C-alpha cells in the first residue's frame, strides 16, 4: 500500500470480557483520549508502547472489572494484533511525522494527499488538527478507536437492558458520543448528523475537557446528534 493511501477508518480490534463494565468508565475514557491528543506519548517508540500498555490496562481493568495483570495481558495481545495487521496492510513503518508529511506532499500537488486534506478542511479541520491526528502512531490511533468502540458498545447494551429498542439505543449513543469516519460514506451526506472527520478528534476532545460532559450533554439535547452540535459550534467559531 502506498504511504498516502492509508485508510482513515482503520478497522477495529476487540478485547472481550464477560464481566459487566463499571459505570465510572467515562472518567477513564476522557483521561485516556486527552492523554493521547496532548502529545503525552511523544517519546521513543518503546516508551510510547510501554505508556500505552499501562494507560489502557488501567482503563480496561476498571471498565471490565478484571485484574490489572489480566488487563495488561489483553492490551499487549491487542497491540500485537494491531502490529500484525499494520504489517499486512503496509502501514507499519509510517514516519512519526506522517501528518507533517501529508500536508507537505499535498501542497506539492500529490492528488491522494490533496484529496485527504481538502476533505478535512471542508469539514472544518485545520492544518494543526490534521497534523495532530496523523502524527500519532498507528498503534495510538488504533487504541483510541478500540476504546471508543467498547465504551459505545457497553452503553448500547445498557440502554437495551433498560428497555430501549436498538434504534432508540443507537440514537441515544449518537447524542452521547461524537462519531468519526468518512463524512461522505453515509446516506445523508448533507446532514450535520453525518460522521465527523478523524482529524477533528483532538479539537473535539479539548473542547469536551474545557466545558465538561454535563454542559455539553445539556447543549446536545437541542440537536439530533453530538455531531450536529459539534458542527454548529465550529460554524459559530466556538470550537
């Protein structure tokens, strides 16, 4: 795979547990995502991996109700899966400054890179947003995607247990969490409810940290989805 053909919506990996997740998962989730996008792990590759194992092990231990040792083993296995998949799809050796490279190559006229950058800009992402997201290692990105997936799945199951049908549970999830991916890959591509570009993750997480979940949850009640609220805040210059 060509360097600049990296799939933005990389596939998820899963760690499964039969134990019921604890309710305090939200606090751990926010801390992890903010740590990732604050550049906390911008050290050597081996330091990055050690830091990721420890942070995600603590999160998953609290979430799944398992020991830290068992959680650490699961996260190590998960990272090994991500590495193997990265080797297979040709993304294992992306440079640490991939975001900077992507911007430079787009500016020089590479059509693949330019298409990626134009799409992100169209959705409100800045060059700094693009740089921040794509300068993360592929393992960092995959762990962010995985953690989001398990939290959303846990919330979905909880809502169904409370009596909501799948459609209503999904609608509630879309009010609780921002949804990321290719904005052009949904049926209603002109709706504010469509997927947000991956490059906006860092800015959205900083906004969430600044204003708090309670404030945002109250504001989102006026919109169909969290994504629609994010887009309105971007248009208003607040995000």
